[in-house]
C-alpha cells in the first residue's frame, strides 16, 4: 500500500510541478530550482518505489476510468521495477547536473520550458514501463516521444537542430505504427487491449501471425532502441539536444524499448521458434560492430557517444537473442543467465553512458565545442571532470571491477554455453556472434582511449580549450554520483544479480540465484558437468587498491631520487605546437583504411608550391566518410516520397466542391469496408 501511494505521489508531483516550472519561466533561477527540484524529488520517490517492489513484491494501481479499450492501470512487478530503478537513478543524477548546466541558457532560451518537458519526459518514461494496457501504453509512449522531440529542438536557433528533431519524430512514429499494428493483431485474438490477456491469446495464434507480431515489435521497438539500420536518428538527435537531455535519451529512454522487447517476447508471445533468437542475435551483432566502428572515426564527441549507444544496444540484443535461443530449446537455466546478463548491461550502460554524456556536456560548457580535434589539455583545467569521464571510459571499455566489466563478462559466459544447443547450425552461428562481440569490445576500448586522450591530454588545440575552467559544483555532483555507481555496482554485483534473477525468473520459469553467486563470488555453475567459470569483483577491487599504492611507494622508496631536469623536447628543428600533436583522425586512420569497404572514405590532398615546386608552402588534407545508410537507404525513400507528393498534388484544385466529393467518396468506401 505504501508503494502504491508513493507511486501516485510521484506522478502527482511531476504533473503539478511541470506547469509550475513553465509558469515561472520569467525568473530563470526560480524555474531552474523548481524544474530540477521537482524532477529530483520525483525520481527519489521512483527509487523508493522500485526498491520496495524488488524487496517486498509488486502492486497494481487501477485508474477509475471505464473504457471500451479495457482497464487502464499501472502495475509494477520485478521487471518493471528494474527499469523504474534505472530510469529514476539516472534522472536523479541528471537533475542535479542540470541545476548548473542550464545556467548558460539564461537569457538565450526559456529554462522553464525545458523544465516543463524534462519533468513530463521522466513521468512518461515511468508510465511507459508500468502501463498494463496497450492503449495506455501507446498514449504514454507518444507522450515520451513528443516530450523528447521538444527537448531535442530546444536550441532551435542552432543550425540543423530543427531538422534533426523532425527526423527523429518521423522515425519514432514509424516505429509506433509498427508497434500499434502488433497490438491490434494481439487484440484480434484476445478481445482486449489489457496486457494480462495477451499471454493466453498468443497460445491460440497461428505460427504466421505470431511471427508477424514478433517482426513488427522488433521493428517498432528496435527503432526506438536504435538498432541498425533504424539507428539513423541517434547520431542526429543526440548532438542536437542539450547534453543533459542526451544523457537521459541515450541512457534510459532507449531502454524503454528493451523493456518492451523483453516483456513482449518472454511474457506476451512466449519464445518458441529458434529463428527468432537467431534474428535478434544477428541484428544485435551487426548493430554492435557497426555502431562501434562508426564511433571510432567520429570527431564530434556527442556523435561518438550516440554511435556507442547503438553499439551497446546491440550488445544487449546479443544477450537477449542468446536468452531467446536457450528458451526456445527448453534450456531455461541458461536462458535465465543470458537474460540476467542483458538486464545487468541495461543497468551498467545507463550508468556509464549518462556519465559520459554529462562529461561531454561539461566539456561543451567549458570549451564551447564538441569537436575533439579542437580540445586537448583539459585534464589540468578540469581535473574532476576528467577523472569522472575516465571512470566512465573504464566502464564502457569493460575494465574490471566496473559495472561494464561484470555485465559484458556475463554476456560472454552465457554465449560460451552454446555447446549445449542441440542444433548444429546454431552451434556454428554462436561463435561468429561471440567473435563479433570480442572485436566490438576491443574497438570500444580503442574508441574511448582516443576520446579521452584527444580531449583531455596533451596541449590545448584551441583558445577555447586553453581558457576552459572546471564546471559548477552541481554538475560535478551529478557526474560524481554516476562515477561512484559505475564502480560500486561492479564491485557489489554479487548482491545485485540475485535481484535481477528475481525479475527474470517469472519470465523464464527458472531461478539460478543460488547457482549464480556464492558469497563474494559470481559463479557460472549451471548443469554443465562442473563449475564453468567464476570471478570476484570485490577481490579484484581490493587487489587493485593494494597493488597501485604499493607500487607507488616501492618506486619512491627504492627507485631512488633522480635529478629532475627540465628541457625542451627534441623537435628536429621544428618548434612543437598543438598543430603537431597526434589527432583523433590520425588515431583512427588505420581502422579507417582496414575497413574502407564499410566506411568508403573520400580523401583529398591539396598543396600549394611556391616559389619552388619542391617546397610546399600550404598543404590541406581532408578525409570524409560516406554515410552509407543515409545515401543508399534513406535518401531514395525521401526522394520517392517527394516524387509521389508532387504527383498527388494535382488533386489540390482549390475547389471546395471537389474536396467535399473526396470526403463523400472516402465515407462510402469506409462504410463498405465496415459492412464487409
């Protein structure tokens, strides 16, 4: 009962606070405190509700509204509580961060308007993962999409922002259309839009209809998750949006799609056909590999993080596809392991990606550029930001004992169980996907090594980077919260995994908590003829905490005190400046050449020779990557739509009588269709 009341209080505070933030827009300082104070309080309540459900069980809140579409209600069980916890955790940290971040919008853009949509954005995400009715879900899904659209175009006077927002809106509505058709097909079998009726209705569906619904939901929710080739909106919308909004969208909004994929496949449809898992596994592998490949060559720090989100959504889908394959063959315990690994990566990615986007926002706040080639030397000027960003880099690169390491290690362990598959074809497919995941991990490490090195190390490459200063304290608190959680969630993962098991077991039909953890150890101790593998993040953390200080002390004690001599670096007669530093483009150029068949780079070299042809006084080298998906997939569709629109424009005669005729003909056709 307490959780139900707190949940209703959460929504009440959000829906009352949003208009108050908008009405206080004339006073930017007040609207800032109201907006992000309300979102902080609401998200704290969300954390309490989620924690109570995970410890004491779920609840359902019914809205006293009678409708032909079924019962409108919100319910929170173990699965939705995991996502509610993740959404609320990130929103709380981003709210603290935003208190300082939005300061540079004063006098430029209405802060109260951002606060209005920010609060509603959080509330709509909460209601998306707790809706118990398809119509209610679609209303909340659209609310979430519209709020995020207005937040994306917040800096509307910036070049390309409105266009990026419009493209995002179009893509999300294409996904919504596919989701809606899937719900309608389920309704034709269940006679109700209540989610509780979908599970029993799926058992009576034909194989063709079940597979059709599966594909529709993969397209619909995959669009929001950013799977390739439906990812195109992410690298457009994330750089356009304010960085605090990018953190929410990339860290938790895309996870609402993962929540629904898990709910729809394991709860509504039930996983029976192995090819479903193979398809999800293939889509995830392609998204992970191509996502990180495009992230590696990016110079825009926010576009790089957007492509990294594509990669990590692919990693989650790899784990989800693995779970679906195990479930389709009746290997429930292995399916539980893979699904727990997927949920663990949902949590870990939310932590480190929100941290990295807040770090990128801090860099933009201080240096006024997203171009990594114009940065450098920020570690001395922004020590706390660089430290927090570095912790995010360690986690995204899966370095122990961070949360990113634990989740990716578990995904690898679940995939290594593929020798239990009875189908030889699947046994061959899994190692390919496993190799893809390994390559993805290596390239992710290279990507963020480049990002941190080019952005924070060496000398400043621009005057803005030279003059950068540390960001306000509230921004540091938001980043510091996520940085601490990246480490704590990894170290304490042995206590988190049983909670994830409680959420996954009702969907899978098997619980492996007793086999998964043993004290401070994480075990992969499933019925495979003995212990498969184990790891202790706590032991790793303690070992690192001992080794690093010990090495430092021993080096200082026995290494001797060498004479410190300061001198200029040998420069071969040419003074070293920021122009002679290693660039991000140079760092990624070997990969660019190795995978030129994917990137299809175009290179141009121009040189001016005067007065002697042997002495170049001016040289310019440019390298661009062909946007393959835009050029060969989306541009033809856009061209066709424009052509069709031009052809259909002939029906615009300007005559009211003609338009009334159109309406009459359409009405007759609709009546005939209904009669049929």
